């Protein structure tokens, strides 16, 4: 069965289609299949700047540490944004040449009405501020509000090791962590002090970091709770871009995107990045890794066969006001989803012309190219 889709080729052409398609959504969730595609970063940079300038999106929540994001926004505003990001924003973003223009855009609009601000939603992942400041600030808070931390020295020492990504070999570490987490949760919950909820959230982030390290537990629920804390503190008309990897951001059960979509429904617009073939950087090895070209029966192969280099494709909703290009696709054509190794049929991705499915729009790139990382960049 054929599904009618709207398609616009090239970033300059698909802006209008994207703006109409987003409509009144307040959360623009953009997901990429790899952290190592410079072509994706370049397109995402253009999309973010367009949404900020033309559609009033004013907060960019990146898949980087939540606590470190707060510190980037607050600490020593006399320093450049790049200096404040150093060692705190995840390195694949902070060091990407393709994102220099985006960060310059953020800095150029700092302090202005409707400026674009940065935030993070992940648990502590070795960032400079979470490694150096989080535990000392938590202890200072407890002391200043006369909350008892006697006997918790080993607990805080272990927390510091987990946050600093240091090896943790203490034989009783799991018992110490469990008892310390439960004790502080009880104290903060019962205290009624100002900012107790904030420090409960920080404690939950420490717990998520510990459980991710010790047990390999998913951190998506905590990432979602971090995002909710940010989003629900905003004015009701503020719009947010939520940027990260498809393994977290696609709205599937148990994922960050799944929680956000279940909480905020049609306020969430999901934009997914995919490509035909090329290479990306594998950040574990530092080497370029090949992405095989999409086979026949995939939407990426179809768009490549039509000669498109970059394109935006979405279901053709009746609300679109201006003419756009159209394309009929079989509803069982596959869309690449996770690390280019899994896929989903179009009838589940787009659902139908006026009903949202898993994804609202796909940004397509024919030739995926690796990110160019700035030499001597930061290591977070």
C-alpha cells in the first residue's frame, strides 16, 4: 500500500517543510544513529539555529551531563563558552568542528531576549564539574542545613570515585552505597529545607551513575527525570530542543524518548537522522568505521536513487499550508533506526498521514562523513 509523504531536498529547501510540520510542538527531539557523523552534526547545527531564529526554540538540551550543564550555564560567565564547556560537555560535541558555528551562535546570543541556552540531561559521565564539585557541594549543603552525615566518609569517597570514573574495588562498596543512598534520601525527603528537592535529584543522579557502573543498568529513566526537572521549571511558552543518540532518544519503551513522549504527547516532535552510506568515527577506537549502503527496500536507498544528497521526509499532513514536493512510498519500506543495524517499516514510523507514529520526520544524508574533531580538544 502506498503512503503519501512530503519531501524537500537540501537544508535550504526543507526548512519551510520542517517549520510547518513541527507546528505547535514545544519539544523538538532530534536523534542520530551515531556520535561520529560530522554530516549529521552539520545538519543538526543548521536545524537548531533555524528553530531558534524562526520558531522560538530557546533551550538546547544535549545528551551530556545534567549537573555539568548547569555549571556550564552558571559558572564564570566572563569566560568564553568554549572554556566553560571544556571537560564538561561530552567531547564528541565540544570538539566537533562541525558544531563550532552552533556554539558561536549560542555565545553570540547570550544574555539577549530569546537567546539560545545550553543544558545537559545525562547522569554524571566523568565531566569536570561533576568530578570536582558535586560531592563537595552536596556535603556543604548537608552541613549548612545541619543534616547528619556522620559515618558517611566511605560513602562519599566511593561516590567521588564513581563520578570521576576511577576504579572502585572496595569489598563492601555495594553495601556502603546502598546504605548511604537510602540514608541521605530519607534525610533530604524529610528535611523541608530550601533546595532539598534539587539535592535529592543530584543524589538520584549519583545513584544512576553507580548503578550504571556496577550493574550496567539503563540510565534512561534518570535522564528523563533530569529533562522533566528542566522542562517543567520553564515558562509555559518556552520551547526546547532535546538532542542525542537514537538509542536513548527514539520514543521506545524504557528509553528517554519513550518517557518524554508518554509524558508530553503531541507536544513532542521526533526528528530522526539517517543516511545511505559512508563512514563515521568510532569513539572507542578512534578509527573511521564504514556504514554499509542501504539495500533496496529501504527509504534511504530510494532517496539516494532519486539523486538526493540531503532531504527531509515526513508523512503528508493536511495542515501543511504551502506546496511541497511529494513522494509515494510503499508502507512496508524500511527505515534505518539504531546504529544502522536495525530498521522499522514506514507504516510504523510515520503511522498515517494525520496520525503520529514513532517518528515525525527523517533527515536524510546520502554520504555520511566522519566528524572532524578539533586537535587537542577536551577529554570528557
